[in-house]
């Protein structure tokens, strides 16, 4: 992570824990029950990935399985 503070970027807090499988499943359920359409969820994921910073590890995207 950069030592230099870039004023246009939000600070990335240090994380000292790992989500459990149960917590991950709970988050997935909350997202799927958020009322957003599939298209809105996909657009949000792409927008997040498109603006990803190398120093920002808050969002992790998983590959989708093809049918």
C-alpha cells in the first residue's frame, strides 16, 4: 500500500479479520433481497470493478460459472 496520501481517494482502513463462510452467505442473502434487479446488481459490480484501486481490497469479485 502506498505511503503517500492521495487527497482525492478515500482512506482504506486496515482490516484485521476475515469474514467467515456464514458471514459471506449472510451478505449474499442481503444483496439478493435488496430489491435491486439482476441488471442493477451486475452494473454495480462492474462499476465497482472498473474503479478498483490496487490498494483497495474491500471488494472481491468471483468468476461466474457458465451454464
